[in-house]
């Protein structure tokens, strides 16, 4: 990319508009390179390519982890799409995305026999762009979600945040490291603490109607890859 940047700069050295575009491209390239250098050392134990409309078939959660389902399966009036809804283990709280072009995350609680008291999650989560594919750990505090905002690498990226009991809000979300994230669409991070494994979905290098669901072993703590070989890191 740097060779192409230099070639482009020579050809457009008097074109300020073109040089501004070049600065943005270089900034993005540097951002991706930094992300590669912070790639996380994880063990992928399975991967399954599925049609987008069937990708939830690869998620096999324990009962203690709650359940995920298509939004239109819960809200019958919702249009058919591949967005998902999370229902906690006690089946008394849901998390989901809603909106027209840009979606935000909402939650609802069960009141007697029906769900109500809809609340939009705070702006620390609902950034510009779309937020979707929520999953909450069994602690009820830690939430994974996907966003096209929060300075994602491209398309949806995976983020995690935690509810702060002391001030009744969520902490600023953290973007997950590569290889969880990529310049493609990466979404629906699910961690089954009982089984010690997790899943996430990506359309990287897949046909337009397909995605790959990766199964990985959950690390107790983040461990970064260490190598001076940049090609190996990639």
C-alpha cells in the first residue's frame, strides 16, 4: 500500500483534494497496521460457513448463557432480517437493536406476563452508525455488541463494555483486538462461560450471501501474539 501511496502522491502532487484523500488512506492503513501488531493469541477450534440467514444454527449455548434469536421471532411485526435479540437466562430481560437506517440498542423487562418499559442504552454505547447483535454475560453487567461507529475498522466491529453500578451507566466500549475484528463485518460475539468457548461471525473473504462462524476457546486473560515477522502476524 505504501508503494501505491507514493506513486499516487507523485502523480497528484499539485492536487490538494487528492492529497487529502491520500492522507485519509494513509491514516487508515496505519490504523490497520497497529491493529495487526496487537493481534490477540486465540485458539480457533472450529469454523463453519453458512448462508447469512442460517448463521445462528452454529451457536450452541448452554441454558445458563441465555438465548439468542432473530428479532422477528420475538417481535412478530419486525421485518425479516439477520439482526438478533438476546434473552437472559431468567427470561425476564431482552436486548435488541431498533431503528430505520442507523439502529440503536434497547432493553426491555418482563412486567407480569408481557415485556415493557423499553429503555434505550446510553450514548456511550449508541454511537453514530448502527449498533446491533447484543449479548450479555451471565453477570448481567458485561455486554458485547457490534457497531459500525466507534471508529470501526470497516463495517461492523465487535465491542465490549460493562455496566458501572456506581454511576448507573456503561463504561466507554473497548474495541476487541484482531482476529476478532477485521476490515470486514464482524458481529455477534457470544461467550458461553459454562463451556469455556465462544463464537463470532464474520463475512471476511466470503461470498455475498454467506458468513463464517468461528468457535474459539475463551482465554482467561488477553494474550497478544509476539513476533517480528509481520507476515506471520497477518
